[in-house]
């Protein structure tokens, strides 16, 4: 007989868009559709989703804890974004996890990847 | 105007040293502008949390704090003089605990509100761990229109009440997502609800004699029922675990991708499902070691597609429209996942609305494949079940993003969930 006890003991981990630690640099900006948990860029003074791998990322958009639970977090008028420090970010699906400390890259849609996209890797 | 206060036992930077002091100093927030009280340390707080007439208040645990009061009262009360919207949330990956240590004479709820003023309560990421007393249960609020949502919560230790874990007689909705309630096994009933309560229970583990008990003098119009991707541990008792006969869920629902298992079994007593409705479908579930899988109350025909019935005394009894039933051993691994030779793999009926399994992994696997039976979706190694040597110009509706931006200086730290990484931005 298979065991079921405490199969869900571990509370699922936090989703993307959470900052960890107390030494982060977190700024606030007007939001224009930037997605929580992904890198975003600036356009006309507002955070918008990345559109290309060539865009300059501004930072990781963080979850707003003060939003009502029924509000789409992507629709928040003001959002915090992390420019330096520890945060959780959506990742491009990979077959194996990168090593700790491995260099990461931002994909065209604001997620992170361990691949640079160059032939033969970086 | 909303306030944003911080609680820290050190009192550094003007922080309040008690939660009660912060509550006394805060004001009600508003829609889209909640007041917050952030508990910013891992201290132990022995105090009652009474929100009084406050509305739109959110308690945020930013560290692993413990609320371990020794009062023989409900630790958290709200909605005493007016309707209230209250949330308990977490930040920074904190795992806070509500752990009353009082020796009360009667059963007490951890969260309490009255019969008059509706409360909308969300609890996200908190652990419930009573350590003393004759019996605790999680929440009691009988005000019409109340809403309770438990997300990523865990009930551990005890003693838990032997009666009911949730008493929500006239609630408009009950939502339980990603919760571990496997340690409340002393409870007879998991949730007491009203005839019109909308119920949504997904990706959770619950052990009880009865999942839902309906409280009401007359049957209501019925709330919608969604019971999907759960682990239900049943005991060998002469009861119906999920009985819809008392007027609930007349508007329909779905009971899918769950496992109903009696681990003491095989049982000859317990019945998993009893329903009088033909609009509550029972699909892609695993039933193991039970007395009876399903019975029907009345002259209706109920759909039961592609379930696995194994080691049960009786299957679907009565006028079920049963199809695709698997009667072989589902072959569950020690962690519950389907073994590679499980007959439940790709044996479910297609349910496009169910897109993840109990662990949040995508359904079906591989994409475009068939749904598995049970809470776990077997993850095929090959993402493409039919590799086509013929180059297909069929454009991908969502083009694969192109990795490549090297303008950030970020490194990998660890994976915190599937396709969610903790990274260090330098």
C-alpha cells in the first residue's frame, strides 16, 4: 500500500515576485502591465513587459502584499521592483537546474534562463 | 486612509512591540487600499488579536513569528460590530504559526466571528498548531454572506476537535487551496456549510469522516462544487464522506482527479460519494479500499467517467452513467506519484478546465496528451509524444522566448518551485 501521510506537509513554496532578505534595493514605479515575478523594462516612465531579449531590464516586479486578493496583481497602478538583491523570478523551463552561482540571462518575455541563446553557450 | 504599521519586539525604528498595540493604532483601510500590520521578527506573541470594528486589515508575517497565546479564548476575533475584510498573509518566505496553548473548557475556533456581520477572511501561508486544550477547530462564523479562503495552510499537532474543523453555516463560499489538513484526523466533519455555499477544494490533503456537512432547515438553490486534485483519507466508519443529499450544489459541479482512500482498509463501511444530482460529474478519481464508491439518492443518472476503482467492496451502486472505469491497481509510488506502468496514466477523460495536478505540474503531460486518473499527473520525459521527422511549419501559438539578454548581472541561487528560481541580482 502506498503511503499518503503528510504528502502535502511541505507548504508549496512562494511564487515568483518575492524579495528575500533586508539588503535589497527596491524601488517603486508606475505600472503599465508589467507582470509580477518577471523582469520588466521602462517605457514612457512606466514599467512595461519586456518585449525582446534586447530590451534593457529595469528589475524584477514584486508582488504587492497590500493588494486585495481579488485584484489582478498585474493591474496594480504602482509596483515595487527589485534592482539589486534576492528575489524569486519565473524561469524558462529547463531540463536540469543550473549550478549555484551560474550566470543567468533574461528572456524576451522577462523570465530568466541559464542559456544565453548563443550557439555553444556562453 | 490606510495605515502601514510594523510590529517588532525590539521596537526598533518606531515599531510597535505588540500586535495589540498596532491594532489599536491602525485604522480601517479600503477597497484596493488595505491597512497592513507587518510582524517583522520571529518572536513569540502571547496576545489576543481582536480586530473589533476594523475593516480591510491585513496581517503580514515577514518572519517566522509564533502567536502562542495562553488565554482560553479564540486567538483571532473580528467583525464584532460591522462587516469586515481581514487577511493573514506572509512575506519573505516566512512560515508563521498560530499555536494557542490555552487549556480551555470547551472547543474553540482559532478564527471567530459572530452571527450578524459577514466576514471575508483570507489566510495564506500560516500554520495552525494548537498545543494544549480539549479541542480546537479552525474557524467559526455563522453570519450570512461570509467568505473563508485558506491558501497554503497547514494544520498540525492538536488536539483538534472531534466535531467540526470549520463551522460556516451560512457562508457564501468556502475555498481551500494547497492545504495540508491530514493531521486533523480526530475531526468527524471537515466543514459544516450552508445549503448554498460555493465550495472549492483543490490540491489539498484532508483526513476526516465527512468532508462536508450541510446545515439548514431547507434545501437551498445550491452552490457550485469544485473538488479537484485532492488526497482524501477516509476511515472505516459507516458514513458517507461526500454526501450531497441535503440540498447543496444543485447548480452543479465537478469531483475530479481526487483519491479517496481508506488506509485501514479494505473497508466494508465507508461510502465515498452520495449524490442526488445529475449535474455533478465524477471523473478521473481513484477509489481505494472503500466499502462503496458511490450511491445515488433519487431517480437521476449521474456521470462517472474514467475512475479507478481498486480494492473496494462495491463500486458505483445505482443508476450511474459509468464509463471507462479502471479496476486494476493504480500503482502509486511511495510519494503517491504514478509509477511508470500505472494503468491510470493517460486513462482519464479530457477535462480541459483542469490544467495542473496536485503538485501544480501541468496537465496533461505531455502537452496535447491525455489526462491521467488521480491527483498526480505522470510527467513524461519526452515533451513530444509523437516526434515528427517531417519539419512542420505549424507556427507555435506562443513562440518560445529567445534567451539572450546579457544586460543583467544575475546568478542562480536555488529553485523554489517549478520554473520559479531564487536569483541574486548584483
